């Protein structure tokens, strides 16, 4: 695990096991964005934070419910308040992709599930410094939160944008690619952020987010056109790269099920 400094009081939490996260050092405490995936990585995170500040960790924000972002919750001190969007908390209890019961139903893990949730927007103050949480709609999952630092025009957006590989849409959790486009468009309309940090990609700017939206729409339109020619899912898949097949199937099913 390593900390990448992006401003005087903001860092990316990189490497270790799990997705990229964030760290904010406020006036009277620390906020962590996403929790890594195993005990070793969380231990390294806590040790890394202790080396740069003696302030206590007050808040842990779960940007969404995927295991590479939240499994590490259970290795944080119980004094830390865990916060998420209300749908994210519900998704902790969602059955796994294979249909098995969620591990978060175990009573001993209850203290590490978000205890504070929000619907549309929430402000958190660490002394005089305000951090804004936003929910712009369904996309990667149904509970993706944006953590916004307005004075720095920096946003942490979880897994809402993949730039190095095709976007993941978790249909089994209620995610939807067409809503994803709308959600990101709304984010750009509401926030004047200039830098966007995500779970599996390098930092992106506004043009990068818009490019991502346009590419998603282009792929959706291409699949619509192939469906209009009465091509089957297997025939459509044969026209795309292996790395795109999961997203292609998701979009195909959305169109066929009128969820576009």
C-alpha cells in the first residue's frame, strides 16, 4: 500500500489488495474513502496514515458495495463511523453473484456495515472543512456515491468510470448502463470538479468523463443496430473484443428487457 499525495491534505490510497481509495486530513480528524480488501492492506493503510498525521480516523466512506472497496471495513477501528448511500447499505445484504447469501449477514460483521446513510446529498465537517457527498443515480450499482472536495475541485467517484478497460455494470445489483450515462451526465452538470479519482483508473478530467459517456452511448447504439438486424447475442458477441463481452451482454439484455 502506498499514499500518493494529490494536494496538501488529500491522498490516493494505492496498491495493496483492493481498489484505489482516498484519504482526507481535516482540521480535527481523518476521512478514508473506501477500505481495501484484506486485513494486511488495511493495516498498512492505518500505519501509513499514522506516519503523516496524529489525527484520528473519524469517517470511512464506502463509495459502493463491491468487495474490493468494503471487505476491509471489518479491519478498521469500531470508533470509525462508516457512511454510504442508502442503497449501498442495502446492497451489503444482496445475494452474491453466484446466488449465495452475503457474508455481511453474519452478526459479527454488523458493526462494520454503514451506520449512517444519505439519500441525495450529505455534508460532513471536519472542523471548518466541508466534504460533500452526492448521489446522482443508478449506474455501476444502485448506490454509487461521489465524494466531493469543492474548494479543490476534486471528486472521488468509486467505480463509476473505468478508462483502461470496459466499464463494469453490476446488473445483478440493479446497475444499468443507460442510467449510468445519465448519472455521469448529471454529475458533470452539478459539479464543477476538474479532477476525478476512481477505483481502477488513473485520474481523469471532465473531457475524459465526457469521452467515457460518449463511448458508452456509441457501444449501446451499435448493439441496438445489431439487434435491429435480428442478430442473436452470440452473433453480436462475435463482433466485439473478448474484454467487452460482459458489457455487451449487459447492454443486450437491457435492450431486450426494455430497461434502456
